[in-house]
């Protein structure tokens, strides 16, 4: 997991995005690992809904944390998103009750990898901007 505890709200959203994308990759890997497990039901995470929720909270008033045990804005420890992680009980791909669709999981993995790399690039650019300002425009 990443912790980019810097000044920018953008960095906070990027941090959450990176952590959520990481969690989604763990879920996808778990689904792929259990593709042959009888009775296993695929797990899904609604990344888009989580991120839309975070973006809507971004515009609300900011709070100052004066102690480490204070809640963060939006209560957003990664574990707090468990309500967005669900078992897919609607389908059955095989006769043994397993519903992991390998093609769908591989597609989700590819999309998530692209998303993760995009967020890493954006975080790098944000850090580069901060470094530029700190160095007063000198390289």
C-alpha cells in the first residue's frame, strides 16, 4: 500500500485511487487463483462508485487533524470500503457451482493495470510539480 501524505487534495485522491486499484488487483488475483475451486463465487469491487463518492467528498469543507487517532475526511481507511466488495451470486459458469469467468477476470486485470499505471504517472507528475516549486524552477 502507498501513503503519500502530502499537501495536495489531488495527492490524497491519487493515494486512495492507488490503494483501491491495488485492492482490486488482489481481488482479481484471488478470483483467478480460485477459478477451479468448486463452489467458489467470484468477488467484485465497485471501484467507480467508490471513486465517485470520494470525488463528491473532495468538494466538501476540509478538516484539520490535530491527533493521529482523529478520523480522516470521509472516514477513509481502505478497510472502510468493504461495503463495495461483494460476492457475485447471480451466475454459475460451471457445473460445480464456480462462477469465475477467466476472460472477464483477465479483462478486468488489464483494465485495472492500465488504471494503476495511469494513477502512478499522475502521482509522479504531481510530485514533479512540487519538486519544481521547491527548487524555485531550477532543475
